[in-house]
């Protein structure tokens, strides 16, 4: 087996992995819905798919737990295998058939926060037993597996999460925001976002006549954000987030 050496200057990024986080109703789901042909994987207690009701171009699967996630990922792999057989033929009819079998250009896990709650319920038999270090490790391993499986698909992958704001009292007794991070347990709180190409923090502010929705692609106060691809280094924020605005930088 020969070692494959690639050149960064000629490598083309056809798809990207994104991590969206922020408060509830900050615009994460709506932003994910602007990506091409999205398939949402939604934990049953999340209900975020209601944001996109009425859109015929959005598909979703309700996740009952890790078994449903495994079934969804296996189905995507099987569909891709079948679709590839048609795409390789190259004729117009076969290309259309392949697109019918695997019609999605984006897979959204909406959200990791609620999905981790489902996993905890499984591991504790509905809170009848205690979590342990081994069980926390199971969650991390499972999330890493999900991310790896999605990385192998020809799609944009988006993970969303609520944010956790940590306050401390100053000398005057006022609560000061000291840090902000994604809201789900374990070391994957840092590892999962860091393995994505872009981390985007979503913020919603009250405004007149409409609320203002901002997606930060660079660090914002105590909240981490940033993008690896140099094509996006010049974008500080989008108001609101639209896939079309970032796609032009890559020629997608």
C-alpha cells in the first residue's frame, strides 16, 4: 500500500461540516434550512422541525434514540451505494435516478443537546440508574461515531446545539457573563465542534420592527466561533445567515 500525499493548494472543499450553537429560537434551524436539500435528524422531544413546517423541500426523521440514529445512518449509506451505481453511468437518465435515491445535499443533527438527553435516558433506563464515567464515555464514543459516519457522506453536515452561559458575581454583586459554550455533556463539548470546518454562534436581539438575527463566524465576546477554510476568513458575521452567501466563496 503506497502512501497518498496530497497538495493543499489543489484540494477542493466540496462540502463542509458546520457547528451551529446559540439560544433557543436564535435562528439555527432556519439557517440550516437554507442549505441545499436538507434532511433533518430530530430528537423526538426537540420539535424544532416545526420551524420548517410547510416546506416541501425539507425532509426529517424523528429520532427515538441511538437505534433510530443507527438506522438513519445505515439507510443513508445504503442509499449512497445504490445511487453511486447510477451516477457512475453518467447518462442523464441514470444521474436523475441516482438523485432520486439519494436526494439530499445536507444532513442536520438538530440538536446535539436534546439528542444527548435521549442517550442519557437510554443509559440510565429512564433515570432509574446513575450515570457513570463509563456511560459518559459511551456518549462521547457514539457522538464521534455519528460525526465520522456523516464525514464519509457527500453532504454538508450541520450539528446544532443550545448554548450554556456561565455567570459569576463581581465585587458589586452583579452577575457577569464569564464564558459561553455549547450545551451538552463531556469532552465532546469541545471535540465535536473543533472537528467541524466552521463553528457559528447565533445571537438574537430584540429590535423594531423585527428582531435582529446575527450569525457570528468569528469570536464574539466570550463565545467561540471561527472557520478553517480561508475563503471564509473575511466574514465576521451574517445577518441573517444564508447558505448562498457562504457558497459563493467556494463556488458551490
